[in-house]
C-alpha cells in the first residue's frame, strides 16, 4: 500500500509525470507514491523521471482494473 496514490488514468504524456513531480513532496522521505496511468509512455517516463530526480523507482504493479501502477519511493 502506497502512502499516496495518484489516479492518472486518461491523462496523456507528460501529465502523469507532471502530477508525480507536483505531488512527490506530499509523502515523507522513504514514503511511496503509486501512479496509476493508462498512457503507454508512463512505463518509460516514470523510471526516467526517477533517474533524473534521484528518486527510487520501485517497480510496476497492476491495479484491479488492469491499469499499470508505477511505484516510486521518495529518496529526498
């Protein structure tokens, strides 16, 4: 269970990553953000954003409805 879940279903690139960047500080250091995104670019964009922003990409899960969920741990 993530500390914060972002529902970015239906948002097109780059909006899921912009929403992640806007909300990452809403969780404590060490906390996680789960980004549910239907845009196929999110599979590449979220890990790339983590590398650029020095956050930890935890991995990908699948929501009950089949939507990919990308999990990020706040490092700083």
